[in-house]
């Protein structure tokens, strides 16, 4: 693992290792993929403003998320079907999160079950990402299982009445490899993704047939009625939606555009973050961010603009593909080291010191 010194190193290596269909599924975005590019480019437009001679005596990345202390403000986003990347799949990712003392989020459409993940990483802080199915008993059962297995929060995806148009998946006629299934389900629900139609993606067919498109904010209240776990609204890009989530009883908001995989032309998440932070300032909710984070400086910029923590999806997949649990941990440690260096060189030794004056948009500087 010594030769890997950046997230990009892992991405490049994973691109070679992964089968084409899996590689394209993990890295693609919606339609023309403009937002996919903007998620990264928007971070590059922000400038860190370091303070000098502040007398750094320590560097402490620890923070508290929904009452749980974590070792750094970085968590692992829910990404589907991780056993396509490595035989250990979600189990390796969860073990890495446990070892690094951060949050791991399990996807509804994972290739390892709720119970398998709980057994593999019993001490990890685990969240369960939830899609609400048209059949509410399916949804109720998933939530009950997550609660019984010791998961500490429900990350409700709110931006997915259906999956976006991902051209790579259509070209590849993407389906889950036949030896894998959706491990949180039994029977046809576990294997329905293997059914494909001409000119389509098996995953999109699955979603269109089973996910509930009629959801409203009232359904968040229904979800709260069946669980005491805190609910994180994942997929918010507007201030008014953030307020609706807070009023519906969500404990946190994850500013996300689904890895730019839903609708092309939406804002980069770091662009949407400030208005959402401002909108919910008077509500008792935490705000997080995912999308485009590939370095410690990206994490720092998000913290400065008001995120309490960030989540990474693809970087963890690249580490998983290259080296299983060890690859994920190396990826996380690269980000940890980069963030520690940024904290110290910028003159902000703790998370609380990373305030909004530490970052400016490039447009605020004179162009010579």
C-alpha cells in the first residue's frame, strides 16, 4: 500500500482492476455528467485563508455527530453493491470504519445484509440508508432490522423518486453479477435486478417498479412513528427543503446530489451548502455534505462553510477494490493526514476553529 499516496492513486488503480460494468456503474453520473465534474471543480474555486503564528500545540480532528464521538469529521457514504468491488464488500468497509472510529452507512441495496454488517463490525457507528418501497411493510421490516442490529441512525434518501439516466449503465445493460444479490431481501426482491429489458439498466427497472414515487414530507412523520432512531434527510439541495426536513422532525441534513447520479445540471453540493446551513441555523439539526470530496483540503473547505462532517463514497470504493479493508483504511488515513496538515498549516488546531472566515470564493480576489 506504500505506493498509494492520494485518493487519485487508488482511483487509477481501481479503474484497472474493476470489470467494465462495475467500474462504469461506480464512477458514472447522470446524462452529460456536468454536475459530476462540477462536484470536484467547485472545491477548486474555493481558497483557504491560513492564519499565521497562532501557536499550534495540538491537532484534534475529533467531533461529535448525533451524540457519538468520531475520530475525524469524515464518514463513509452508502454505496450500493460493494461486493462487485471486492469479495468482502460492505463488510470490509464497515470494518475499516470501525478501526478508524468513523461512521459507516449501509445501502438498502447492499450485497451484504444488515445482520452480516452488524456481526462483522459490532463496535462501528453504523447508519442505515433507506429507500422507501411502495410496500410499506418491506420498509418497516428494514427499519426494524436495522434498529435491532444496533444501527444508530436512518439516512433517508429523499432525492430518488426514480434513478437518474446513467448512460454508461444503459450501454452496458447493467445488472448485478449473477453470483450476487441484494442481501437485505429474499426471493424475487433480492434478484429482480437480474431482469433486463432491451436498451435499459436492470437497476433502473428495479427502482422504477418498487420505489415509492408518491412520497411527501408527511411520510417522514410516518417513518418517525415506526422508529426512535434519528433520521438524516439525504439529498437536500435547497434551503426550503432543508427547513421542511427540520420541521418534519429530521435530526440532520445531508447535502447531497447523489454523487451527481440523479439529475445533471444541479448545483455542486459545496455550492448548495451555505444556503442550507443558513436556513436551518435556528433549528436543532446537524448539516453534513457529500459529493466530490477527494482530499483533506476538500473536507476543510466544507467544514468552513458550515458542514459538521463530510461523507465519501467513491474514494472508499476505490480503496476497497484495490485492497479490501486495508485499502479503505489507507484511503481514510490519507485523508486524515491531509486534513491534519491543513488544520495545522491553516492555523486552526480543532474543528471548532474552522470558521467561515477561513475560506473565500476565488471571485472575491482581484484577477491580475
